[in-house]
C-alpha cells in the first residue's frame, strides 16, 4: 500500500489535537501552510472534525487521532 501526500498530511493534522483534553480544539488560521489547511478541511469532510478550519474532534475523529498518535509513538521510538 502506498501512502499519498494528502493522507500523510491528514495523519499529521490528527497528531496536532490534544487527546488529553477533548474540550481543546484546533483553529487553523489563514497564516497556516496551505497543505495543513487543506488536510484539516479534508478531515472535516470525512466527519472527523466539527469545523472545516479545525474545531473539535468528533467521536470518529478522536478514535482516528488516537490511532494516528499511537502509531507515531511506536514508529518514533
């Protein structure tokens, strides 16, 4: 399986969320890199965030972020 740049950017965006506090959202400002903003918009279209510019993780988004962050921790060890 080959990973696309878009998928890697979405996984990277998921790791920006603080899983210790689900009330802490994410706001992507107009000064953010275009690739990051686009990744967060795709996450919203997939139902993983509450807003196209970040917002809060949905229940499915929480699960995806947990898996993404676990995988990163394992691979980065």
